[in-house]
């Protein structure tokens, strides 16, 4: 399926962290990627995500605006805006 690409803007990239703001139009995706660092996501808007995983399965995840979660390095997935409006979050990678 052809989807629009999410917009990623790097805000900080130094020896300790990389901070990136992601904005997704409805149905936009990050594309397949693997996280090389532990990371924290903080939702700016309510985020209704569809996560495609290497197993071929997909799962829906919702993160409310202002909430955060963290994951360990090595996560591989494609993140898709599964909602009807703009989806935005900030990702902080811990180097």
C-alpha cells in the first residue's frame, strides 16, 4: 500500500540524545525502521497508531496527548497514523 511519508524534524542531535518531532497526516507512515537506541516517545496530540511488525502482524496502540512511553533499542516496525486527524509526537533517543 502506498502511504504518504510522516514528516520528521530533528530538533537536537548531540553526543547524548537525538530529539525528533514526527508529524503524520492521516494514514501517513514512518516506513520500516529499527531503533538503534533506547527511546522515549511523548505524544503531542492524541496518537492512534497502527504498528506493523516484522512477524507480519499489526497492532493498534493509542497514546493520549501528554503521555509518554519508552522502548529498548532493537524495536523494528512501521508506524502509521490510524486516526482521522494530525498525529504528532516527540521521540528522544538515548545514545
